[in-house]
C-alpha cells in the first residue's frame, strides 16, 4: 500500500512540476522529485528544497464548486 501511495505522490509531483513543459520526463516510483514550489492552503509558498530531509506528502483537492 505504501508503494502505491508513494507512486501516486510522485505522479502528482511529476504532473505539477511538468505543467507548462511539453517534454517533461515521466517520473516512476522511486525517482527523485524535481525541485518545485507551490502555494499551500495557508497562503504561504512551500518549496521542496525547504523540506529536505523530511517526509513529504503532496495532496491537493479541487476547490468546491469549481470546474475541471
């Protein structure tokens, strides 16, 4: 189960990191995540580099009543 979760997290990171890149490399389970920064629900910008050495789980949910 942890392998599936890790794979989903890496796939999510790959998707987000690849936005705007036509030739983004596909990430596979166990691959290192590329550097990225995202705005959290707390309004702060969080960078993967700032969390080095810590366990990171990336999750997001669509905002209520939005399309897409």
